[in-house]
C-alpha cells in the first residue's frame, strides 16, 4: 500500500507532511489574533516530525538497502520539489508579515522556523539526489549515477545530505563532482532557491537587529 502511494502520488512521508500543513493552516485560520504565529508553530512541529521520519534513511549503511530506499522514496517529481519552494515562500511571507506587524512576536520562533524551513528544503533535495543517483540505468545497467563521491563508490544518504547542504550554504559544490546533466539541472535550481532563501534570512536578521 505504501509503495503504491509512493509510486502514484508521493512517498507516504510527503503525503503526511502535506496533510499536516493543510490541517495546521486550517487550525491557524480559526485563530483570530495570533493566526500567523500559530501557523508557524504548527509548521515547526509538522516539519520537525517530517525530518525525524527521515532518520531511518540516514542510518542505513547497506548499499542494497540504500538503493531500494532511494527508488521507493521517489522525490523525482516536479510537484515534490515545487513543495519545497512553496514551503520556503510561504514561510518567508508569513514571517515577513509577523515581523513587520505592530504586535509582539517571538524571535526564537522566527529563528527556529527559518532553520527548520532551510533544513527541510535541503533534505528534500538530498532525497531527490539519492533517487536520481540510484535510478536504474536501463541502457547500460546498474544505476544512473551522476555524482563522483571521493572514497565512496556507493554513496549513502549522508553523502547526499552533505552534497545538498553544501549547495544550500555556498551555492557551489565542494569535494563531490557532478557528472550528469540531470543532477546538474536540479542543482542549478537548488542553488537559485537557496540564494533567494538565504537573502530572506539576511533580511530578517537585519530587521531583527535593527528592531532590538
């Protein structure tokens, strides 16, 4: 059943995450005075649960199990990457309204929300890179590959997370080389999204410092 959902709609954890955000948004709308803050608190809880659900993936070291997980956790859909962009945009928009409002807001909430949104987006990309890498290559056999990871002929999820976090922080690769067009295209959009999001973080930091 879970695999059917993953193949036809999205991996179960993504379906649960999207459903959680819808419930959080509906709940926040019913709050009169603190809708934005309540939405962000709910977002933090749902996002933290999503990230916790990925821990089993990152604990796996067996190459065969990693390859199976990479195929089953198919983040290779435009909709799933759009979700990461949409989540970042919605969070930045909600935070902008919260910070620019006349009422009081929690600075720790802003910091935690930004950190979770950033980590969520990069984790989604890491799962996506794993899927692209381990997609079966029907023409030549084996898997598609696309990344050259030093001293790691069979990269695990931490390797893909390392690659994604480096792109998310520096907008460039470090010790891992890109060797396929598919991953190069995705990493370009990844860097663009990360640049815009990091600019937003910088703007919030300046605003909070100026207002303190």
